[in-house]
C-alpha cells in the first residue's frame, strides 16, 4: 500500500493508487486490512491486467517510481482542519488521481494539482477545483460531498457519483475539512 511493491518485491501499477496511499498513516493501512479481512470469500477467478505499452512492462515501473513516487504533501496546511483535509484529499480520498492532469509519462503534473484533467474513461473533462475554477462556498462543497447536489441543484454524475456515495459516510467535520482544503487551493498560474 505504501511502496507499491508486492510481498515478492514486484512493482504494482500506479492504477492501484499507491502513489497516493504512500501518504497514509500505518495505523490506517492496518485498519483497512482488518476491515478487508472481514469480507466474505469470493469464487470469481482473478482477471489479468489490461495495461497498454509501455506500462505493461512491469520492470519499467521501477524507473517510473524514481521519477514520480514520493510521499511528500503537495499543498501547505497551517491549521489542524487544513491538515485533516489534506490527509483526506491527498492520501485517503485519492482525489488528485482524477482531478490532476498527467504528464506524458503518466505521472501527476503537480503544477496543475487538482486543476482538472481529461476523463480517463474517455468522455468529457474532469472539472478543476482551484480558486477561479470552482466558485462554490466551503458549505456548498461539503453539501455536494454529502448529498451529490450542486448549488444549482444539478447532481454529481460520472465517477463522482461513487465518490459522493463514499464521502456521504464520513463525519461532517471530515467533509468540512475536505471543503476547507479545496477552498485553500491557489489559483492556477
Ligand atoms: C474517479 C474519479 C474521481 C475522483 C477520485 C474524485 N472525483 Fe471529483 N469529480 C469527478 C468527476 C467526473 C466530476 C464531474 C461530475 C459531474 O460532471 O457531475 C467531479 C466533480 C467534482 C466536484 C464538482 C466540481 C464542479 O465544478 O462541478 C467537486 C467539488 C469534486 N469533484 C471534489 C472531489 C473531491 C474532494 C474528491 C476526493 C474526495 C474527488 N472529487 C474525487 C471525478 C472524480
């Protein structure tokens, strides 16, 4: 989870977003495993990966890791609420996996962190959330994450619908912390 490496030492593809989970606290990784161990067994056979060239060459992932894998925080956080929001967004929520564009080698472009990206599923664009891109209040953002409703009573669509389903289960303080983090994102230069 933290290093993107299997027990045998093979590199995992970053489609499993260990690049984000690298920032997780050990105790939270342990809790996740405790939860997963309670899930019932599954008979369905595991399916092979479908990853395009050059990412299908697992050994090349070692070089990719040197280029892009780190567990540094991307945004500053100078209050406990912003720190909590940053942990939820940059680590557990892996929001940037969708909301940040990638460079030619598939690494996140940190200069455009959360500034919107092409939709990996093909259609349309994933919206940018930086100042000047999203003009919602912190309350609007927290309410969207809870209910899926935008301030003009549209509803979250695409993959964001699933994200909202999960975010709706968080404590209200956690949704407020995520909203505070989003509001603190600087404008795109
Ligand atoms: C799996 C991809 C994915 C992930 C992960 C994801 N989002 Fe989104 N997000 C989207 C898409 C797609 C939309 C556009 C939804 C729509 O058009 O209805 C969106 C829309 C939004 C919006 C509304 C912006 C607007 O202008 O309408 C906010 C706010 C938002 N996301 C915040 C977050 C936060 C915070 C996280 C992490 C907790 C997150 N997203 C994680 C894909 C994602």
